[in-house]
């Protein structure tokens, strides 16, 4: 018996089969085989066709079947998805326009206007965030700039809601998802009507709310025939990629921390105290396991847009002839601190951690005699680690003090240089696990369908692969470099 996990990212869609009894992944498939395209018709815009996510998912599921696995044994389906996107459908369930995805920054000014109009104190108390550049503000942008498109909208939703809708025919969302869109009132524990009223979003455009872990609908017969999955299979888990990444690492209790270093970099800490960052540089949402007022679970999310994409840019443009492991080895030949070379990795749109400013990526302090490829590569990885430390310092101001950071052994965390740098800068042990977003969604689905009875049962087979301790001799030179790096960030923000 299998649980199917679907992870809808902006770079690709991954599907995985989890053997429920053994608790291990038996097969995975990722599509497209190269990076999925992102449309950017204007500076700061980022769009994707939501139908492409479905097609990538379908291709992956067919690959699982072609590998010899009996999809008739799929007993539950879970969905992880790129957060903060906007999908808008007409009454026939067809997308009215391309999805405006997470890294699109067109609605920054709209969110800033909303914060002023609604009131700072009310937003911080009830939303725990500024309206910012999140889903509600993106929908307001459509209403203001594309009135003909807005008039055709039947339902708006998040990317994971769209996949669930295509599977089940039911247009729903979750309270966790509502909080991602800055449409959840943490005081009244319901939809934030005052935000919708300010933006002019009609009630009938909202999807009904279902629980994040639990049955949300069942696979339609025609979809079952298309995908080879049993009709009536429950879709029983749905979460944004970062709450799901934390879930996949068994980060469920207050004080626990998860990290990821894909296209963007994220640190996600669980707390039971509803507290806002006064400047909204880090954001608080409902965690996927938050089910009651008696045991609230909230996720404090630090997101840096320019992390893995900065590293991949360096790979493409500096060492395209090398593999990533070879590139990491070359970077490690440069001294700690990259001999004074600094990189600001903020080149992928407006950065929340910089108060929604777009500074662009920067290479600083180049010495044309001393510095070579290895210095640039090390400065890139150190700059990414510096951005993590910068945000974690803000999280510490909110009461989160990570002693242990858990991550999947993937993306940036495949680099020994990066993970040792991060562990040293944060004075924290890093634990790497054999899991990813699609497997987290699969475990969550089996839990939501009642096949696993408890979270302890769901994570009994989660395997720790490696532990990284801080490098004591690196501490002093990294702190010196980080201090200079922070000064340059301040200069960039002037």
C-alpha cells in the first residue's frame, strides 16, 4: 500500500511513492527534466501557467507506473506547493490568467498602502504580518489593473488548492493557506474579513476551508482513469512548501527549526506564541499541525529569495564545465572569508528580510590580482550563509533560539562548505535527513487518511544521514566577514 506525495515547486514538480508499511520511498519522478520556465514580461514579475504543474505531475505519475509500481495500491494523496501564489479560475474551472507566483513583486506597493490604510497595530495584532506582497495583495493587483480578468473570477486559490481541485473537483483551501495569503485573523480565528473588505474581494470568490491534515476530497473517476490511481482515493494532506518541509523533518514542536536551500532559502521555526516581527522581515503563519486553540502551532518563516538561484547563477556563469560537487571542492580551496571578497545574494526580486527592497546581487571588494574563481565561489556560498544568519538573528529577537537546525540533504545542503559555514555562523548543530517535500506530503497524507495513527508512527522510519558541528577555527574570520557584509547590506538599503 502506497501514499503518493506531490510537491509543486516553481522549478519542477516531484512525485514520490511512500511504502506505508516500510516507511520508505520506493520511487520518485521529477518533471520537467530541466528547470520549469518562469515568465517575466516586466521587471519584478513572475508567472507560470498552472496547467503546466498538472502536466508535470501527470508525467511523473506515469513514470512511476512505467517503473513497474502498481498505482492501484495508492491509498492516500498529499500535496505540497509553492507558497503565496495566486491562481484564479472561472466558473468552468479554467485559469483566467497565468498564476502570479511567490517571487513576483508587483504587489509590494499595494500591500504597503493596505498597511497604512488598515492600520499598523491592527495588522500586527490580527494578521501577525503586514499585508505585504502576499496572495491577497496580488489579487488586489488583478482587481485594480485587470478588471476584465477580475470580473471573470469564480474562485481564487493557492497552487496546491489548484492541484487538489483538479484531483477532486472541489475548490477548497486550508486555514494554513489562508494565513499564507494574509487572509487569516489570528485573534478571531477566522477569515480576516477586514482585509477582504479593504481590497474589495467578494466573499463568493473565497474557497471553503478544510483541514490541512484530514480528508479534503476524493479523486474523481475521470482523473483516476487518466492517472491510473483508484477512484475515490482521499486527498488528505495539503501544505505550503515551507510548513511541509518542516513537517517532513518532524519539526512539529515549539522551538524546533527546519531549513531548506533550494531556489530560495528558508528557515522555519515552530512556536506556540503568536508574535509578529514589527518590520515584517520574517513572517508568522499557521503551522500545518495547528488544530486547536489549546495547542496553537505557528510557523515563523524567514525567506531569502536569492540563495540557491545565486549559487546556480555562479555555476552557470563561472564554472559551467564543473559539476556541483567539483564546484564545491574548488570553492573550499579559498580561505575562510574568501580573502575579503563579499557577495550580497539578493538578486531574485524584492526581499522580505530587507523590508521588500530589491537591491540586486552584488560582488564587492574584488582584487584583480588576488581573487580567482575559487574566491568568487566561496564568497557566493558564504554570502548565502550570511543571509541566513542575518534572518536568524531577527528570529532570535522573536524568541526563537535554534540549537539544532534540521534539513534535507539536498540543494545547498549538499555542499560541505555551505553547511559548515552555516553551522559555524549560527553556533548550531545541523542534522541532515533523508526526506524531501514530496515524501513529507506522502507521510502527511497517510496520517490524514488515518493509516498512520500518530505523528510518531508517521516518522518512525525517518533516517538521519549526517550531523554537522560548528568549525571552531572558522568562527572568528567568519564573524569578521559577516560584520563587513552587514555593513554592505546597510549601504545597499540607503
